[in-house]
C-alpha cells in the first residue's frame, strides 16, 4: 500500500482527458497534475526543448513525493519517455503510447486501415508505428499531423464551426484517400473533439489512448502493491499559467463542487532560470 499521490502532466489541459477516467477508476488516489499552459503547445517544438520542459516538470513532481509519473502527453511520451525513466529509475513512469499501441495491436487486424492523428512531433517520431509494429506487423497504419487543434482547444474553441472546419481541413482527404476505418486520437487534447469527429465521420471506430493509459496505471499500481488504502489530502492542479479555461475544464470534469481540489499557479520559469 502506498498513499502518496500520483503525478501526472501534459503541456496544457489535454492531460485532463486522462484525469477523468483515472479519477473514476481509482477514487482513492490523490493526484498532482501539472499543465504547462505557459509553454503549450509542445507538439511543434524541438525535441531538446520538450526534453528540458518535461524534465523540469518531472523534477517538480518528484520533489512533491509522487509515487508514479503518468505522462498524459503523446508528444512527451514519443520523445522523452526513456530519458525520464533513466533519470528516475526508482519511480514507475507510464507513457501513453505503449498502452494505446497494445490496444490497437490487440483489436485491429490486417483488414483494418488505422489512422493516427497527433502533433507534428508525435507523427514525425513514428513512435506509434514502431510500437504497434513490434506487436503486430500486419496492421496498415497511416498518420497525419493536425497542429492547429491544440492551440484552438487551449483557447476553448471546441464546439463550433471554426473547429469543424479545422477538423475537415486536416481529415477529409486523409480519411477518404486512405479509407481509414479506425482513428487513434494520438494527442491527449483530441478526445475533447471526439463528439465533433464522430458527427463528421460517423462510420469510423475511434480509439482513445487516454482510456488505455488508465488501465496501465491500475495494473502497475496493483502489481506493485502501490494502490492507496484511503484517500488522504487534496488533488492539486498546477498550471504554469493558470487560465480561466483550465479551471473551467477541471470544474467540468469534477462537477465543480469538490472541496478537495485545489488550483495553483506555478512559475516554471523560476525553475528554469535556477537551472540555467
Ligand atoms: N496533449 C499533448 C499530446 O498528447 C501535447 C500537445 C501539444 O502541446 O502540442 O501530444
């Protein structure tokens, strides 16, 4: 048994799509979430920059005595998972791509045409392709970067015509030309677009990696006997630039009335200048 909190992070509010199923699956666990809202998006930045940002955040979480780190970000998982595991060998670190790839390999066959959408960095890394092919080399994989999705979502532009047009701009040709029948939401922001994508492409099956990572968290904590015996203390949601949109999104997920939730602004630049 281990009553310490779980640390979870993303470049912004996308990781909250993992928090919702995580809270449902493990109501006794306390969470420390970090959204790097001041520096989002990560998905068009250099790997070196993403590595430096995610190391700062992981250091911060470890200083807060977390028992596990959940990388609720495909971009960081695609580029920095092994670096973070090397830096913190004693803490289980769960990336989002491995559990999602396992689900794809399990549930798709050579008949399927699997489309992966994600940030430029995730798509360019081919991390999904490599992970899936290690498990099932016959699956047909196609991928497309959709870099404008994250900035729009961070601005709260989700359920309207601007977003519908943006989705169609990136996806119409991609889906049609490749005859995609299964779509993987390879960025943790994208599950927020799921209702719109389902409306625009009603025949496509959707795989949501944010749900898959939670299954991995549950099994790793159970196997290592690290589940929390009781819920002690509050969940803390840090943001490097605490915006109204970030707070609204958390209130939406939690019902907005949970007194055990605290929001805090954390000036990540203070850490970076100390380190330089
Ligand atoms: N939500 C993140 C991901 O899963 C990062 C998006 C970004 O910052 O570009 O890739």
